[in-house]
C-alpha cells in the first residue's frame, strides 16, 4: 500500500458490478460523485489505443469540501477525492486517495477533516 492511497481487491468479481457497488458504497457514506472519467474510452477515442478498464470517480463529501474551501480556496485543486475502479486479469481493484496525504500539502486545513473523509472512504471500501 502506498502512503497516498489505500485499496481493496475483489477476486472473480465483474468490473460493472464492482463499479456499481463502489458508487452505492460512496453514496451510503455521504459522498457525491460530481466527476467521472472512463480512461479506456478516452484513450481509445483520443489516442486510438486500447487499455485496461478503469473508471476514476471524483468523490466529494460536500460538508467537508465546503469548510475546506472556506479556509483555503486554493485547496480546490486537490478536490474531489479520486476513487479508481480498475480491472485486473482475474480481479477488480478499487483504490482511493488518502485524504491525509492531500491535506499535508496545506497548513490551514484541520487534520480532523482529512480524518473524517478518510474514515468514510475506508468505510465505503468495506461496503463493496
């Protein structure tokens, strides 16, 4: 595991099922998903190249984002928190950014905010 992310691997699961379960788990923990990027489709359309299935979900916990932006408007460049669903040969991996790592890039934000987002992202991974 890296210092900037945490993940869960689901063996034998279908990509579409894990993607749907990830969206539902994020919603259950209070996250919205205002952005979504299908890298496989983008790379095929823009580069003509094939790649693994990967969808990047931009997860946002509105109350924490609102407070963080009020304290430090430039933190917007670090939002939302990315959650990646990626197809592996015989499994699907879900990886989330560690908000604590992002919050180390600023001095004006409350570490408790990062801890809350991290706890909810971890709980969402457990739900999948």
